[in-house]
C-alpha cells in the first residue's frame, strides 16, 4: 500500500523533533529545530557519558500529524498503542550509531496492561532485545522497568496499569508483588531496577528519546 506523501512529511517532521534535536546536540554540539536556524552549543557535545533511552512503542503518524497505534492491526495496551519489544533493539542500535562513544541505559520501558501473561511475554522479549544489542556491541549498562506500581498514565489517568506489583495506596499498606511478571523479569534479567517515578520517564520522553515513528 502506498504511503501518503503528507503523512510521510509529518513523520519526517516528528522524527526531526524527537531524534535530531538531542542527537545533534550531544553528538555535534548543535541544537536545531525544523522551524528555526541551528544554534551552536559546543557545551552540549560530550556533556554526558551515559545516555538514557525511553522506549515504549512505535507510533504511526497520519497526514495531519496525529498519533496512532502501529502496526495498525497490532494489540494495543492501556495507553492505546502497541508495545513492540523489537523496536527497543532498533532504538538502541540507532542511538549507538549516532553516539558511539557513550554508554546507554534503558531508562524506562514497559506496558500498560492487566494481562500479566502478556506483560511477562513483553518483558521477556524486551530483555532478549537488550541482550542481543549487547552481543552486537551496543554498550547497554542497565534497564529500568516503568514502573514498579501503577500510577497516573498521561491522558488515560489511573485506568492504564503499568506496574508488575500491586500497591494498596489508599489503605497506606506496603506494596506486595502480586504479578508473576515481576518475578519473571528478575529471574530473566538478574538485578533489574524499576524507574523511581513516572516523572523521570516523562522527562526523558519529552526530551525526544522515544521509539521510531512510522507513517500511517
């Protein structure tokens, strides 16, 4: 099926915003947005030696710049998008290609679902992608699951559960692991941390660290 030219242009625009801004800043010392002239920022080049990557899902973009699940026939989670663990491998390799001298960490990745069997499959596949990237020479130093407990999820509010542990916050009880995926992740990956807060992963995503974009 032919890709709509306007949708392709919108995808390229978002790719420039979500990728080129920070990759060029960290790699070349130049900050640029599609609608303004580049700004020389040599202080940003080499500023960090550990780059955090947030990757939840790919995004389809229509001719009006609207976001949609991708692939169109994929299974969506509570966020309304389709978790695709293979995309994490693509993202890690792309960042490593652009910033070959920096170590990487998966700063946040996860899925919003009540189906713990599916979450288990996604987490296992996610760890597999990290291990494959490491085997290919990508210097990934760690992985943070987003998040340990359910929280507030963008426009979905409290209706998109992300955490492999259940916490009875209203009763001020201690969190108790009650989903098998949390145990499976620890068994598969060894010592794996959960992101300390949703705000940390949100900050990373707004800075342009996200999965690849596709036209839809």
